[in-house]
C-alpha cells in the first residue's frame, strides 16, 4: 500500500491532522512509527465513544506501526482539566492502576495486543521520580500566557472560577510523556487538541522531531445532544451483551447515522450514501449488525435482531436477569414500593433516580407504565420491571 493510500485510511474520521505533510514524511521514511494514546483511567468502563480513537490506533497497527497505550496513572492524580468547569478531584495511584486493568482488558476488544504492535506504559515511570529541579526546568520551557490560551481556562478566568496551579502543569506533564516515549504521532479526542499541540512544542525544546497530532471527534450519545457518557446514560458499552448492544444501536438518532458509520465501521462512503438514501430502519439494522458483530464476533446476530423485534412488539423476553429482594424490602402485606423494585432491578442507581424515571413515565411493571413514585405493588411470585423499551429484570421474593 502506498503512502497516499495509507493517508486516505488515516484521514477518515479525523478532525485535526497537524500536519499532513509531517505525517506523509514520517510514513515515507518506511520505519515503524511510535503512535501514542494517553488515557487517564478515571473510570474502568469504556464505551463506543472511546472506541473511535481506539479504531484509529488499530488502523496504525494494521499499517505496520507500533501503538503505545500510555496509562496516565500519575497524571490522573492531577486531574485533566480539559473541558472541566471546575477542578477535578484527584485519584489515588492505587485507584488509577485498578481502573487501568479493566481499561486494558476492554482495549483488547479493538486493538492488536501482540507485543510487536502494542506497547503498554505508565507515566508514573518517569513523572513520579522527577525532582523539583526537573519540574522547574520543564515549566521554564512554556509560558503562562500560552497555557492560559486554553479555552476552558479562559472561560474559568472570566467567570471567576478558581484554577489551581497544579492544573496548569497538566499539559506540560502530558507533553513530557511524548518526550519520554519519543512519540512520532499522538492521538486524542478534539478536546485534547491543546494538550497535544503543547507536546509538539516541548518535544522541539528537548531536541526531538515534533509529533504529528491527529484528533478524532467526540461521539454524540444516544440522546443526540451530548457526547457519549456513562454518567448521562446515553452510552453503548464495549462490554454490553450482544442483544443489548444491538438494541441500543437501533436507537441511534437518524441524524447521527453517517457519523456512526464513518467512525465505527469500515464501510465505503458510497455504501454509506446508499444506506442513508434508503429506509432508516435498514440503515440502523446494518449499523447494529456491523458494530455488534465487530465487538462480539461469536454472537448470534440473528438472535439479537429477533429479540429486538420481539421487544419492539411489546413482548417481554424470557432470557432476562433475575434478582431477589431481601425480606426487609417487602412489608407485612406482601407489598413493595415501585421505587425499590427499580433500584433492586438495577434500572436505577438510587431512589431519587428511580423517582425521576417514574415521573418521566420510563418505568413499567409487568408491562404497565408506573405513574406514581409513591406506589407499591404486591410482589407475589415476582414482577417483571422494565426501563424504556429494552431493559428488563425479573424481581423475585427472598
């Protein structure tokens, strides 16, 4: 494959490529490039939003290059201020390393984990042992004015929101990672553009060739508004069961289909155009089968689709999780509150969330919509609790 063909693959779905000429030169060299992705493992669970940049890493691997998954175990203790309106609470080194274990397992769903194609590093290797003198010398290589050009810092200054001094050091710490790893390319979401560009400057200060910066979009979630996030419950998890993943992909807003096809599949643009010109249901079905089959290569896609169609017709599936209440959850009359049912079923994280779910007519018990957050029902031999169209659990007595 020639260099222009490689560039065509790598440009797909990219937002920023700084610079394409630099990348062309590096690819023309014929050597194995070192492609870095840094991740502060603040959460152990990954979703399709994370898969976008992981797919770009995999493309570099398939082109013969080595990718470096850099776990920011040390920088996670600082807290990346990117896009934050306030100082982020730091994590302990133990928390970040525990999260990293789960993170790397899930990365294996997308990446080639062979040592010839993947290097796993932790930035605590070099940052934890840096003395104060070394930190001062690093800080001397960048100006406060340049750091404050960051959009989120500017907004916080204007709003009078405090910025802690350690937050100003975060971009420098991330940039020094590129020096330590001698990165040729660094990947990240568009919210990381400033930090990645600092890496180019700092590498030059240390006498290295500046890394190429390639950013990918932040995938919009199922609500069609906000970026995909577990906290917003608009996400599709990388480890979601095949039937759950299929059903969620069928709910992707029509306006986002091209985005999902481009970022999460290898379909040619002509085929994407053809699908989007047809019936939306057919396009959704193609997307659901492609993405679910990619992350679950052994899944029975026909069964996942049949289950989705059955639920869409209002049929309650038989293969749903079962949970048992404790004796204290049921009163003397054998009744249990619908709020407790929702929480016990794992469909709400708290009583408050369960009440909001009910107020928004998002909870059903045995197929009937619950409208009163204060209601209770007889538990009997058990109840089927449903959130939305496709999340079910059977709640049984103790």
